[in-house]
């Protein structure tokens, strides 16, 4: 919401408008409950200590983005099984504003014409796009509960070993997202690595360019309490 509101600044508003707000959702991560708390666990904690504040920054940010969206791209639907797609669609319908379009995609493939010409003029419609805190009558605040840092390594001799360390590190430290490129010794192409929660994908995407430095750089995204030193040590092996 703060980003869209910025388009109301006079020096910006007279030049551009927000045609529409598009939010992309990882359907498989949503089906696995990655954006919500374990309600049973929270109930037990509240029973033990009613003063606990269980604000979930991931779920809050997720709801804020859905509340502001004119269109939701539900990606990775090919990974859903059985009735998961119906469940994901139902969950999203309960969180978006009336009239918001849900578009199912695979591998992010969508005609660009479907994204343009929405004509929502979103910056003039912010009263209908209230954030999580605004709906509860609280003051708006920045989502500063997340941190991002880069782990840099040299060439990797053992591809499988690194991928195994990545999987174990994600599980041990509740990393939300990990992505980057790996230089594998003896390979002419760079290895692209992407992880959302426990799901890890890796494939060679393109050859290293002449003169390009062969190095490994992994971007780690998670909540601010993460132990950066421990994560770096685990990935380095």
C-alpha cells in the first residue's frame, strides 16, 4: 500500500498512474501453509501465556498484498495435486477484494496483454485497499521484519553436496527464500538455484560469458531473527 500511495505525490501523479496492481502467489507454497501460522500451536502458547504477541509478518504481508491487488497470478499450479487447486482458489477468494481476478499459470507463463489495460487507477482507490493494520484500526508501519543477505562462495566441486547443504540449512533455519547462481567446477554453464521454503530447484541456465567471473552467490531471505553467521557457516560447509 505505501508504494501505491506514493503515486499520489504531485510530482508523480501528474505524469503517471497505476494501471493495476498484480500480485503473484506461489500456489504450492500456499497449499502447504507457508503463509499462515500453526493455529493449534498458537492456541497452546496463548493458553500458557495470554500476553504473547503472535503477529506473523509473513501472513500479514501476504494479506496486505492480496488486499491491494487487482489481479492475482496463481503460479506453479502444475505442482498442485488432487483438490489442492480448489482449496487454494477458495482461500484466495476469501482474502481478495470483490472483483479481483485470479489467473492460474504454470512457470509464470502469461500473455502480457492480460496484464495491461486494467485501468484501475489504484492510487485513487486506496480506501478500498486497506492494509492489515488499517483494517484493524492500527497505525501503518513498514514491513521491516525481513532481512536479505548474500553468501558468496568460489567454484563448487561437489554440486550434490552443496544442494544437500542448502536443503539442510533451509530446514534448520526457516529460510523463506534462497536464490542465486553457482559456479560448478568443470561446467561451462552456471547453475541456477531457487528455493521457496523446503522446495529446491536447480538447473543450468546459460553458459558463462567470456571474462565473466565464475563465482557462487546465494541470496538468502528470511525473518530478521535469522542467525546469519550460522547460515553462512552451514552453506560454506
